[in-house]
């Protein structure tokens, strides 16, 4: 069955009926929406006769973002008999497939075994062995390293400091020029970001120290994975301490065991990773919230995976800065109060501005600038109305900055140690 278009005017009529409906809230400018489109077409074909798939362009629906409760796109909402049954925001293709299967199964519409087996084997993650490559840092050329260090040193305070870009000279050619995985460039950028929240000078100095320690002509392909392993499982911010129930702790331990095997140099079967991803997805609503389920799904891949730096460091940092055991002068309820104010201000400011312009980068930049100014003005008013709450919030922000700097400093030290060892 083909994917059909729906509108705000016909929406309620379109989601009624005996056949379950999956609605894709999207916009033409949304790259993740466009990337998901072919997978939705496959999904619609695989479930022809038992699932109707609709698309709704939120930019063409007056007040559509607010009306449908859409905060980010792509959002996929599943309807049964006209009522929303479940929702996914920016899901992986595996999560989308498995959750649709789960919802259909709960409604008594079981997918035929042949099609289900096909879905289970599609989009399998790469094994660690497949991700390992031979690298040659700086192409074995000392002059390439010296040029990169010079660009980092010469970057003025007015310029955007992006370590991977300055180091390579051309970020699009980072791997070819620097001779290391882009993941190591991402790690440099993340460490700079963590440290710069507290001290820009220290952050730049750490970047230079790390790059200076990178040996020339070495295979540094596994270094980033070792750093992530340390952060996830050996550091003061080890992820296991933040798991709140037995289901999450058990699944986290299973993932750790696979990472431990790879860290020790053993191979892990592709099917082992896929099994844990499936377990994380299907635990949604059965012991895991959707957010923690997604975290565990994304962790259940080799640490050599190219996207792991951009997932692991923000994840660990988010848990650490909200660990109120370490900062008891701020509470979860107070954080929720500030978040609720911020959400309300965002919705009202966005509604006053209207949706983002459909065409033109300059117009979109101006819209974003106006949104930022409006949010700032509302925060000023909030601070006047709740001075004690915001004073406590500002004190917590100092703890947050210090924690981020600590994570950056320790992780940077681990990276330095590995690089110096690799150079011997």
C-alpha cells in the first residue's frame, strides 16, 4: 500500500476506521525525515492490508506543531480506532519496525513469520571486525602534523574553534589528511566543548597537548573506543550507577559484557548486538521508558562505531550534571519547574512567531534569531517573578560547568595516555 497524504482538515477522518494508522509528521526541509522516507515506504508495503501509513507536512498545517503536540520531527504516531496508541520521535529504522510490530501484535494483528524474519535481519549493525581499519596518522608525514598544530595555535579568539577543522585544514578531508577515524576528530571537538564551558584557554591548551601527543605514522583506529570504554565503565561517571531498575541494569550489564569482550580483543557476533538492540526496543513500556530504551539501543553497538562519540559523551555528561546526589542543593522537582517554564515560553514564543520560514536560509536564520531574543526576554521576566528559584538554578549551573570540565579533563588525560603509549 502506498503512503497517503493527509491534512489537518481531514486528519481525524483519515485516522478513523478498523485499520491501524501510522502518521509521519514531517517537513520538506527536515533531512532525517527525508532519510526515513524509503524505510516508511518499505514498511507500508510489508504491512499492506493491516496498516495504513499517512504523511502530514506540519509546516502546511496552521498551528500544526502545537495542535498535534509535535516538538521535533520526524515524529511517528500510531493510531487505533482514531485514538493515538503510541508515538516515536526520530526513531532508528529498527525501532520503527519493531515498535510497529509490537503495536500490531498487541492489537492482535500478527505479522506473518516470513515477513517478520525479513525485517529482523534488515539494517543489522556492523560488527567490530568490519569497523576496524588500518590507519596511518598524518600519512606518516611530520610536516602534516606540524601544519595542523600551527592552524590550531593561530586560530584567533574571534574564529570558531573546531579542532577537527583546524587540524585537517579541510574538515571534509579529515580522515584522508590526519590519517585517523573521524571519531577521533569528534572526540577532540567534544573534549574542547566540555572544557570550554568552564575555561576557554584551558580547553585550547588541552587540544594542543593532545594533538602534540599524537604519534606520526601510527594506527590510532582503536584509541577512541578505548577512551569511550573507560568513560562508560571505569570512570567516576560510569553509566551503570544511573540505571534505576533491574531491567535497565540487567540490559546495561549485557551491553557492558560485549564491550568488555571487544575491549579485550575478542570478536562479537553481529547477531549478539542485534539481539540486545531488539531487547532494548521491546522493553519500551514494559519496564523501560522510551528515553532509556533508546539510550540502551544506541549503546548496543561496538564502541568503534563512527557515531558513538557523539552519543556517549553527551549521554554520560547529561547524567552526571543531573546527579543530585553530588549536588543536593538542587532538586529534580526544581529542575522540572524550570524546564516547564522553559517549555511554556518556547511554545508561546514559537506560536507568536509562527512556524519557521519554508524557503530561504537567511529568512530561517532571522526567525531563529527572533526566537532566541523572545526566549531571552521571557527568561528575564521569569527571573523577576521567581528570584530564589533562579538563584538556586544559577548555582547549579556552576556545578554543571565544573562537572563538564572534570569529565573533559579526565577523559582528555586517558586519551593522552593512550596516544603516548601508541607512540612508543
